[in-house]
C-alpha cells in the first residue's frame, strides 16, 4: 500500500468567497491555491490549516456533481483525499482489492495535481480521492 | 490561531469490525487505538493510513448522536477534527470568532485525548472537533 496520509478534506459550499473568509476567521486558514477545475464543474480553493488542508468546492452550475450534492444534502464534507506517489498504480491496487472506481485513469486537479475518485460504496459512504503531484 | 493540522476524519459506520477490515484491505490502514467512548455512545477505532488518521465510529445505541446520524444519512463522513495544543484555549478563540460551540469545555476522547465539538452551522455543515493530547 502506498497511501502517505490525508491530502485534504473536500467541503462543498455555496459561496467560495464567503466560505474562505469564514475558514480564515475561525481556523486561521491560509489560501494555498484557487481555481476552476473545468472537468468537474467546480471552483475550488485549497486552504492550509496548520499542516492540514481543506478544499472548499463551489459548483459552477447546478448540473454538476457538487451542484447536485449541495441540492441534495446542503453544504458539508464532500470527499476525503489521500496522498499517494502514483495515482495510476493506486487505482490498480484499489481495483484489485475490490473497490469500485469512478475514474479508471487519473485526471487533472488543481495546480498540476493528478487525481482519481473511488466510489463511495467502496468505503462506507466516503467518496474517496487519491491525489499525487502538485 | 493554534490549529496544527487535521487530527483525524471521523466516519460513521454500522459494523466496526467489518469497516476496520475494509479499511485495512483497501487503504492499508493500521489500527492505532480502539475503545468505547462512554459519554458519546460510540465504539471507536483510530486507524493510521500513512501519516493520516481516520476514526471509525459505531453507535452503541440508536439514541446516540452517531446512531441518529446513521439512521438519517447512512454511513459516511461524520466530523473533521483539528489538532491543537490546548482545547480550552481553542474553544475561547472559536467562541470569540463567533462560532457556536457544542462543548463549552473539553471532554475525554479515546486514549487520553481531550476533545470538544463545534456546531456544524459554524463551518458550512462540517461538524468540527478540536483535539489535544493522547
């Protein structure tokens, strides 16, 4: 196994500017990256909180995964991302262990990261992401 | 601000043994602590995944916070815990910043940790915990 630890926790929110301001005020968060992730229909920001990282996710449209999540459940924790050296290899390990994959191959995330998602049914309702690079 | 990073991500599950086995198989998780947290009506296990930590939470009864969470939403991410040096001081900082607290004072968690919870409305639906010690 080659997971290094928690890369970030993804949190779905409605208004990115407002949520960033709240996380700065409450938790001393510092914005690390911010940008559109075209393929996922989100505007995202990585915030550092101490040595940890939270990814705030705002939908760019209602008909996107995060837009549907917000409509169904409201704001809250959306996914859990683990850091790995090699997303492609990790996907093969997970598939061999019986996990249902959402992404069969890595796709681009924020700022040069490679990412892939594992179906939440594989991990008790936790939408799991594996991330490398950046 | 004095948050050091993510201490753990709490995941509510129905069967602790089964969930531990799944996290071991898929993610190479290693059990760090396991025990009852009397005041919270849960049996919990801390799992290390690389340098990260996931807390699996099973309810000891239906009429407990985790039991009600499972009945309402099913298994999934339950809370996000940040590490701090001093839970009591962190609670005062959070209250001064306008966050609604669930715990006004620290309470005992697993294995000598001190913990306190902040209301999810303070952080966009994220039930936030602050943890120290252990």
